[in-house]
C-alpha cells in the first residue's frame, strides 16, 4: 500500500524533493529502522524512482564511464603502455 501522495500526482519539483529526501534518509533507515520501516521506505522509494524515470528517462541514463563497456573503452584510451596499441 502506498504511503503519501501517489507519485504520479506529485509535481515535478515535489517528486524531486521527495526522492531526494528518501535517498538522504535511506542509510539511517537501513541502520536504525525497524523491519516495517525499512519495508515502507523501500516501497515508497521504488515508487518514486519508477515515476522519476518515467518522467525523466534521459536523467536515468548512466554516464558511459560508469558502465563496464564505457570504463573499458576509457581505460584503453588512457593506456600509454608502449607496444600495446
């Protein structure tokens, strides 16, 4: 069951603020929250993240250097070892 305003009804600014708040409080919930609090936090966080990615798909695209393929390509470009090219 959803707690709070359904994500699809939040304004863009409210969605960003709510998501930021949940990300900011995640560590504390994991370390000090009850099992129920962690479950509730996780469900809400996933709802907000899914809505965020639905509205802003380009913002959810990873930086190519953070993927395995991109990281390998970057390493090859920066490799200055003689004879390996």
